[in-house]
């Protein structure tokens, strides 16, 4: 397996007198044996980045290196990278076994050895009972596993997975997430996974790289992105339900700093207040995750009242959408609670769970 490094990589598309800067000065290192997910909204440069790594797209500038050797000028086959796509791209006239073994056949691997390796991989992916079937008789989840097996059988330097769970329904997606995690642990392989679903990335990854408008905004573990997001965008994109945001004004009251959001007043920690005081800038954006708005008080929490607009029952938990003045607020609550629209309840938060962002740059302040 290989370390994959991108150094100041750019991709610019030219067309009809316009330039589209799809990827901007991207610096990213995927360590040998690491599972890294690349996430972001549509059009942020995720798939373009993968295609440049594989060699299906040429970088406009910058360097792509495998184990320190630059591969910019190598064609995809010479890079020894396996790629699996959202669309399965299976040969309809081949059985599942023939589809999986085709890369080995193309390299002249003897039939007996091909069969042995196909069977071993099929057992790992739990598809040994469908090897005789053709693609038109397989379910979406089975096709995806066959497609993955065909990529994995090459024993490449790195595996590139582009939205491979996009056509899999909810129940099978959960199983496929488990399978991918198990595969990575079994193979100890370098894997780069692109998805628009941040929950998939959180479930699978050692680290997550967040792209926005072609730029790498932050790369870190799930906890780093969740607890200390570099920007408001990351705080909004990572986590479900989405973060609550309030435009606030910092002020001094009774010898301590407070944050005013119209008729809602929030209390920062003394350290946050000291930092905002030293900056001399009174306007910020505050973020509080729904998970950190508690419906029952605990030691060290501060409270405010809000009125329930919507109660979404999700079995093991409920999501409450509440109204406080002009603010719409979401909070997680126990599924056993008797929550009803129109009820006024008390929400509790710890000052340390507040995230403070610069109102102009949207960078994390505290």
C-alpha cells in the first residue's frame, strides 16, 4: 500500500471563454494504510480530486505523489490504483465471478490462481453464493459488492471509492458501511472515499477532509471536526441534525461578558469572553449543536425557554424544532417525553459547548 500526497494541486477547466477553478491549491496527505473520506457539497471538487489521483484527469498544476514518487505523467494503469464508482460498470455477459476476475485475466494470471483469489475475496465480501449469477439477476447491493471485489482483487497501491453507496438502499447501506470498515481493517489498505453523506464519512474514516468551493477547509478526525470546526461551514456540514446558529453581539453586563441575539441572551465561558473582549469586535456568530441543548438541567448548565413547533419521533430519540423570538432552534430529546407543538419547555446548555465564529470570515474564534 502507498502514501498518497497532493501538493498544491489545482484543476482549471477552460470552456467558452470561461475558467472553472474546480480544485484550488489542495494539500492533502493520506498515510499508508489510512482510510480518508473526502466530503463536501455538490460541485466542491471531490470527484475531480479522485480522478486526478487515479489519472483520469490531469492536474493543471501541483504534484501528486505515491510514496514520494510523482505520478502526474503516468497513465491510470501505471499508477496501480483501483477505483470503484457509484455506477457498477459490470460486464452484463459475464458472471459475477468472471467480472471480479477480469483484471487478473487481463494481466495473464492463470485460471486456477484467479479462481482462488476470487473465491477468497467473495468470502470476505459474503457474495460466494452469487458468483455464478449475471448482473441482471443481482440486487443493487450485490452489484455494488461485485464491483468492489473487482477493484479490490487487483491488490493496488490505493483504493479509490467514489460514491460507492449512492445506489444502495438504507438497510443495505448500513451493511455496506460495516463491510467497508471490515475490509479496511482486514486488508490494512490505503483507501480514499468520496461521499456527499457526512454520516458515512464519520462511520468509516480515520480522518475526514472537508472541501468547499474547491478548497480544503479542514482535515481531521471526526472528533476534531465535530468539537473544533475550523469554520462555520464545517460546523454546519458535519453533524446531524445541523448546528443552530445565532448572530450575536458581545456586551458587558454586571461585570461579565454576554452574547445578545435579539431577545435571546447566551453566556460564554470566561475564557471566550476574555478573547472577544481583547478582539474589540462586538459581532459574532454563535453555534450550538442540537445534541448540546438539553431538556433536563444538569450541573453547570444555563437555561432559556422556547416553544415547540414540530416534534419528530425517530424511535430511539426525538428531534424538537422550537421557536424563540425570530429564532428557529433544533434540540434532541428523549423519545419517551410527552412533547407537543405549542408547549413551552426549558432548554439547557453548557457555556463550553458554545462555538464562536467571526461574523465576516466565519473562522472559529473560540
